[in-house]
C-alpha cells in the first residue's frame, strides 16, 4: 500500500537490488551522423525494440543490453542502423556520481531500461498500455465526446534521478492521454484537448487514487541494465523532516 494521503509523500520509486556503481558499458567509435537517415526517427524506440539502451557522447556510441543478453551482442544487433563499420569496441566503466557521466550517458540508458521493463510488464497484463516511458491503465479510461475516444490515465516513469548508494529513484507523475479504439491518437484534436484539460483538473485525492491503483498493477517492476538487475517495488517515498534530524531516503 502507498502511504496515506495525509503523509507528505514524494510520488516516486526507489530502486532495490543491484546498484549502478562501476557500471560497465560497451562503446564503439560512432556518432549520430553515422546513422542511416531512415532510422533516425524514434531511434530510442528502435534500439529498445532490440533490447538495447544507448547514448551518443564524445564521438562514441554507448550501449547496454536491457534483456539479459551479453554486452557483446549489442554491436551485432545495431550494426544495420549504421552506414559504416562500427570499430574500436571497448568496455568502459562509468561513474553515476560524475555529473557528466550521469546526465549524458547513464540517465539516458537507465530511462531506456525502465521503458523496456514496462513493455515486458504490459505483456503480462492486457489492461496495461505502454507508450515510451509512460504506462497507461485501460481499465481506468473514461469515454470522451460521442464515445469516439477515451481519456486514459497513466504513470510516467521517464523522470530518472540518482539516489545515494548508487541507486536510482524514479518519480512517476500522472499523465492523461486520449486514445481511440485502436489505441492511437484520435483525429479530433479539439475534442480531445477539452477532455484532457478537464481530466488534468482532478483534485489531489482523485489523482492519488489513480497512482495507487495503477502502481499496484505495474509494481514490482524488474529492470535489467547491462549486468545489473534492480527492482522498482514500492510507490511513495515519505518526505522526512530534516529539522528533527531524520535521515532522508535519498
């Protein structure tokens, strides 16, 4: 259970299990300009479909498997996306405590890892609909104008931060999106805009109820990143009063 609404709470999940200390990533000599033009659109989705997280930085492509595969398998999977040979393969340790390593490399790959885990979770529950880093609960949908679409709430797992002990904390704000019967964006943007505006005016108690019910279906979420495995298990981190000397969670 999530803590009661009268407890000051940060709507987020703290990772449990393996940490990201001395995380090993595979690098090859390649830049974004080396990609084939036809694959550049929605590139993170294309890589995640292959079970790979990635980042481009300092003339290198940084890779990590998200599906438990060997780190060396990443290069062969992504090779068709590039116009030239991927050379100078090397495994490099990155430091989450380093601001540059975190913001330019690790955070992007960790976000990919969480999004990939959401897809796997949705395969086990037909009520869940993953879209990037957000997972929607179809059972919570409310019909829109003339029943042409439904407004469906979801939890956005795309905000990934560092926590002490080389752990990860993911904040999970509520998002509302309109979907038609085929789970696509409706053509009538005027009608959907009005419905979404109304949904976003829900009070805190209603929004908290969405968080609790959806997180109950999504968590625990097992995340694989290279050779690490961690779990996002409990929604809600109590906000402790530092004036009283309490130790914060992060």
